[in-house]
C-alpha cells in the first residue's frame, strides 16, 4: 500500500533485528555440518542427535523472537480514534 492510502502510516511487515535470530535454524540444515559419522552420543550417530538438537535450537529461537517482538505494533496506533459519525458511510453529512 502507498502512504497516501494509509494516511502516511507505514503498513505491512516491519523489520526487527530480533528476526535475524530465525536464520540460525536454517544454518543447521547445511549438509557439511552433519555429513559425518561421528561423534556418537548415547549410541546414536551424529546425524540423528544433531537433528534433535536442531529442533530444540529452532524452538528456542522462535520463542525468543516471538517474545521480543510481540509488543511491537505492526502499524503504529493513531493518536486520536475516529468518531462514530466519521466511520458511518451512510450518513448524509
């Protein structure tokens, strides 16, 4: 949307530095990181226990980003709410 349609207010996605934390779960998927037989943990090869660890890291990253950005409004609130008469499209003004 253009600023003219929204009254000069930004709309849509807003950037937050906390969102960069969501890159970490994708980096875990790089093949060279887990394409090896060892080390073995509790009898499980590295590939399997690293995937379990990757799930835990992904959940922690997602929860952290959610908690740090949930109070930031996507669109800043207006300073003054509109009057009911302004919202009524059927009024003969």
